[in-house]
């Protein structure tokens, strides 16, 4: 009997061999191995991301290589779909070649066996019976039927064959399992973007790469209501509606028209204490375009709404265009006058500073933020560091993001925040995230102003200390004063006057010189020498403090300032390395003193009273100095402080039509039936060859003896049993049948 299945009858041997190869097990396993590798790549590598993200991640060279291989959309790549087609063809050919043979074998009784072949079976038994051959055959058949076997009696001339079979449905397991592969793959391809690609290849549909109103997008970028399958997103703000879904593509988007309009009445969201969303749901109204009827529904996570074959899932949520009011503060130059600014999330606002033109692109707003503000990096900056440590730090170290401290569990709601990009006239942009309210860090309140140069980078935060009025105005006043050479000179003079140790020296000398005439001349000379020395010392101290402020301010010419500039200056001094720490300490004391006088001078210029010299203001000045140093890395001409907002939420729904879903379910049912049949149904075959024999005592110690005087003829029987998988249950069943069949009626 052939075991290769149906062979292709053709004169072309190569074609027959190709069909046999494609339908072979080794070919299918090879395809499944490739699919498994591709699936691992698709799992590890994020799929269908914007192309700039891949360029940033892999670089231009590998981006082109991976793009040509289609690794950014593995499951819709042409080679992946081709593999699926070959796998479907391979499995179909396998069923076509082997299915009829299996069905024929299931219906076969295998009645062509001979007695001699049955004796070669491992599981066999023999016995003699006083019953005639026909009677014994009918008795054996009846007992096999009682055991659940299908039985057929065949007269072989020189004997009678009782053929029995059980568990023949085991063969259906192979057919169902292979059929399930085809059904699942077909269902998966129906739900893939293959129909959309077909429309792109043959119907002129192209992705839309521009911007504008969805209703104005041309028809070549839109997919009609007859599109059999799609999966897109619809972002709907509260009070808004949508009758389309956006399908992202590598080079743009396709717009899928829907047979109904979705209007979002209300979006509800609830959070855990950690800030993670606990529940979000959309209360919507669906209006059918064909009938004009409307109905209300609620879409929740894992509770989709299905209407007209289109499923709407609650995917996520976004800002729907919240209205923002902010106050802007200059971060460069002498100006410290604030200005008002308004914006809307998702839109852009023009900003002009001096002769430069900027665009503020409002990218996000969050009404509250649960952040980890107890990390070691945050506390280190709040407490201050030694000067040499501060010299070595940059913005990342000096004001590290609270988001980086993932191991600390000190989570607190720090209030609303706004996120925006500031783009200059050349198109270059940095992204910023500013918090509306001050954050308390180790008992001191600071405003967090985040900055990053790339979306792939985490935010680093500038910490601006809050003043007595819980605002940033005092720090902004000090920043502008640091950029003013005239105020720096005034502050240096005030510091020199206050810190000059020679003050009062001439008076002391005069008092100790006496009053007689001889000593008057000596006293006068001493006073003159002392005054000259005091003036020289004051001048030197004033020049040193002015230079200190100038270095910290970047020499007043827009150069890099802060602690990095001080560090470079100390390193440039031709003093031994061991003396550099002493020089740094002297420099820091002078810097702190001159910055205090600079702050007082700036307040006096603006008509404000001097602040009291206490621990609170000393702490403020220390944090302000750190923030001034960090501000040289901030990279923005303005700082925008959120004042008021009107939040508008938006729901993101995933809208999909999946005709292959039911097909896949059917394939899964076939797979379960196939696996059950293969593993839990055991095929057994049993044959009993009965031939004429002399009467006498039954074999195996059983059976009644024949009447010796009558010479009545009996029969002898040979039983053989086989199965595909020999198990302990099969051994028990064989022993049971070998014991029951020889028993007398």
C-alpha cells in the first residue's frame, strides 16, 4: 500500500517533484520556521512607527537596510505575505494528496490479511472452540460490537475472518489540524492590510502626507464604505464628532469613511494613586447615515461597541484642544518684563523676541502629574553640592528629571503641566515641559522647567526657586540683573564696600598716636597711608568681584557662563592643583556675596525694598545661583509659566472591520477538534481468523469437550490486534479481549 499519497500524473517529472516538495512536511516546517523568526522580529522591533523614529534609532545606513527588508511592517511585508501563500498552498496540497487516502483507509476493513500474516503480529492469541466456525464467528462479532467495535464478517473459503475497527476518527485529526492552518491563515490575510494594498496597487489609492481638514482630503487618499477590512483610529474631542477613521501608513495616512457618525458626549477617566489610568470610557451617540437614526452607547476598555460590522474599541485618550493662558518671562538679555500668551493644544502660536521669530507648538497638557520627586538626584541638587562637584555637572546632573528616579516610591501629584515645542525660523526645535505649580523638594519649593532636544531623550529639569510670593519673578529679576554690566558694577562696588577689612583702620591708628604736636605729624602721615591702602584694597576687591560676576554671567557677551565658566577659569590659573580648591572656595564666597548685592541692587532699581538677610533668603539665593548656572543649558529665549487652563478631553477609539475574525474562530475550532482527535482518539484494528478444527477441550483451559462418541467437529481461532500507538491502555484492552472472546456462550 502506498504511503506517499496521491501522486501527480504528468509527463514532466520536475513538476511532479516540485508538487511533492511543496506538499512535504519538511517544506511546511521550513516555512513555519521563517514565520517564527519574522514574528520574533515583529515582536522585538516596534511596528508601524513614524519613519523618523527608526532613523534616530538605527541611523541612516541600517534604516535603509531594514526599510528595504520591510522590517518596520513585518506582517504586511510582501515576502511575509508570500510565505503565507506558500504555506497555504503547501498545506492544501498535503490535504489533497493525503486526505483521500486517509478517508479510504478509515473506511477500509483491511480484509485482505492472511492467517500467516496475523501470526506475525506481536499482540495475538489462539484458542479452540467446540462451536462451529460460523457460530463462533457470529459470537465473536457480537462480543466485539458490545466492546464498541465496528465489525464485518468475511468468508475466506478456508476460514472466516471477523474484521473489527475502533477509533477510525483519529484520521480526522490530521485532516482537521491541517485544514485549521489553512482556515486561520486565510482569516488572518482577510484581516490584514492586503485588501488595502490591493487597492493601492490596482485602484490608485495613495497615502496622504500633508495636513488640513479631513473633509477636504481628495478621493485618492480615501477608502470607501466597501473596503472589506481596515483598522484605524478616530480621535474625537468632547462635543465633537467623526465619521472617518485614520489608517496610518509609512508615508502618510489613509482616510477610511464610516457608514455612521460618532459623537462624543463625555469622556470619563479615573486614575490610581500612582497616576496610571484605572478606567476610561466614552459616552457616544451613533447616527446612521443610511437610516438617519441615532442611539446612545458607552464604550469602555474591553467592552467594544459593534455596529454594522464595525467594532469600536476604547483605545486611549488625548488632549482635545485645551485652552491655555500663560505668562512669558525673558530668559536672555536685560529685559525682565513679563508678557501674556495664549495657546491651544494641537495648534501653534507665533512668538517674536527682538528680531527673532519663533513658533510655539502646543503639544500636550496634563491636568495633574503623579511624579517621583524623592530621588537622590533631586535631593542632591536641592541640598547643594560642593563647588568642585558643581563645576563638573551639566544640566542633566544639576537638575535631573524626577522621572528618572524610578526606584523611589515617593510619588506625589505635582499639579498641571504644559508641553510645547519652540521652533525657530530655521525649523530647529526643542521641546519643553513646564509645571504650573511649585514642587516641594526637601522643604523648598521650586518650579520645574523641563527641556529635551530629541523626543527620544528624557526631560531634564531646570529648578527655579519660588520666591516669597510663590512665583518666579524674583529669580527672573536676578537673571536679568546678571546680564546687566551696570548693575554688576554697582553690585561689585557694594560688595567691596561691605567686605573691605581695611575699613576703620585709619581711625584706630589716629586714636593710638596721641595729641601732642610731635605726634600729630606722624598721625597724619599714618592716616594718609592707611587711607591709601584702604582705597587700593577696596579697588582691588571691587575689580575681583566684578570679574567674578562677569565670568559667571558669561562675560556679558552671551558666552557660556555659570559654574562651567568658573571651573574653566580656575583651571586656567597657574597655581598648583592643590591650591585650586582654596581658590575655588574663595571664588564661591565672593560670588555668593556679589550675587546678594546684585539682587538688592536690582530690587532697588525696581523700587522694591531690600530683603532681610535671613536663612530663608540665603537658601533662596543658593538655589537661585544653581538655577542661574543651569539656565545656560536651557536653550530657550523665554520661559512660559502656565496660569489658567480650560481642559478639553478627547477619546481615541480604534475602529476596525474584521471579516476574518469568524473565519479564524472556525479555524481554531477545527484545530481543537484535530488536536483532540489525534491525541485522545486511538485507532485500533482487530482480526479473528476462524478455521475448521477437531473438537476437544478448549484452548487456554477453557471450552467444553466434544462428544467423543459423536466425533462432532469444532473450530479454532486466531486473534491479532494492532494500533498506531502502543500504550498501557492498549495492553489492558488486548488482554481483556483475549480473555473475553474465547469464553463459551
